[in-house]
C-alpha cells in the first residue's frame, strides 16, 4: 500500500525529471530555431536539424537514442514536430504516394463477475466495416484509397525505433507503383490480457497507409470528429469478448511520431478519469468532500526519472485515501499535466485542490512504499 503523509505547503509543482546537458547536433540547431528572432532564421536552423535527422533515418538509424537525450521538454517537442514533418515529405510529394498514419486506441476493459481471465487477440475482425466508417466520415479528406492493418499494436511497433523500417517500406511501395502499399502496415498484433474485475486502461494503435495525390496532406482533415462516437461504438462491439466489458476510445489518425505521444497522453487521461471518478464517489458516499493533492516526485522507473502524483483523501478517513501515479511524457511540461488534472478535478466538482511545492522522494524511507500526501486536517492554503 502507498504511504500518504500530511500535506503542509502548497505552490507550483516543479519539474522532477532529470534532463541531459545540451550537447551537439541536432540540439544546437533546434535551440537556435526556438530562439531565432525571425521566421527566416528559424526555418534555416530547422532545415539543418531536419537534414541531420533525415540523414540518420535514411541510414536506418533509430532516433530513439537521440530523443532520449533531449535536454528539455521544449526541445523534445521540437524534435517530435520535425520528425513528423520528415514523415510528411519522406516519399515524393510531387507524385501519388503512400502516407503512414496511426490511430491511438484507448481500451478500458474488465472481467464480468465470476469470469476466468480472458486474452483478447488484438485483431480487428471486420476491417471493411471500420474502413467504410472512416471513408464516410471523410477522415482523410478526399483520399479514399487506404489500407488498415488488422493488428492492434503497441507504441513500440511504430515509435522512433521502428520508424526507419516503416518509412523504408513506403519508399519501396512507391517504387513499386504503390501496388503493394497495403504490405507497409503488416505488423504483428499485441494481445490484451484481461484478468481483473477492476477496469484497466490499455493502449493500442490501429496503423494504416493512405494513398495521397501530389502536395495533398490526407491527415489535415478534421472529419474524424463527426463520426468518432460511431467509430468508438463499432470498435467496442467488434473487440468485445464473452465475459469482458470493453470500451474502445479512438483518437483521430495522425503521423506516427505524433500518434504515439497523443496515445500515451490519452491513456493517462482516461486512467485519471477512472481513478478520480471512483475515488471521489467512494469518499463522498462515506466521508464527505475530498481534498486533492498534486505533488512532484523523483521516480527512477518513470519517464525522465520523475512524475506527478495525485491523491484524494479526507481528514475524517485517513486510511481511505487513494493515490495515482501520473507520468510526464518527454514532450510535455509539468504545467501541461497539472492543468489537465486540475481541469479533470474541476469537472468532478472537487473544490479543494492543492499543488505542493518542491520535489519529493519516491518512497517513504520508513516503509519503502510509494510516497503520496493526504489531508490530515491541516491548514494548507488552497491552490
């Protein structure tokens, strides 16, 4: 069980992550682009950084190692944007060419009562029905020729480690007259094990390739939002298995580099929604209005070595307090995540929200358990 200590101070949560020093290409060029006084200068520095990244991609090198050395979230976010631009122009933009995309899919799954563990195969049984809905929604604008992979894949199947090989497939398909562009997205599925009656949040991606005419960006359309509910319902029905309750929450298709980040943020968002709604309901039904406390912690097993934690508690029931670990992904600021948590808590009408100043330890040294904070009736100021 986590250890929860009394909250005594409030303030702005600092960044608990550890960032490497800025050293060499491509970070120097990216920083210069961010600091450039004019748009022309920024574009020149971006072109240099983009060229360095493209050279490494063409050589089959993974950019994951480079990304892991980002010296700040701003530079990590900048690199993500440049990689997405490279994806957009990797094949010949002046000709009909295949464009890769991924649709983040957050799955909330739980076993029904008295059901043995179930393994969902991670395969879409009816691609034609999903493709028809995407086409009807004009998800890719006027581009209606696309291929979907039947497999639901993990982030690492499309992340920076996998990107060189996937982009190389688009070039081969393009050289083949795009006749075999469906093979670009031939990826192995990632099954999902459902083994508890408690709702768990899983992240998968639906990967595809769309044929786009010259100088057309098929991922610039906003048509997905109009059909999102129908697509979510169809995916939930298609993936559900006997003895399992399942909710599928798709996000719009994006370029691979952007889709991975969007998917991880969506997974955290849904996890936080489940945690807050369940914890608030339990505390209110028995003890009254809860206090929410957000704190920053060093955590060696978290991205970048640090994370935020959210606890919900009441001074009338210290043992009923509950806590959630919230990762901060490399392209996010601490403020991004704190604001998202505060909006969620506001939507749930939690009025007492406190953000602790300072960076706190990972564990309570007395117990060895993860360290959270709770309201013990102190007079900490509200945030």
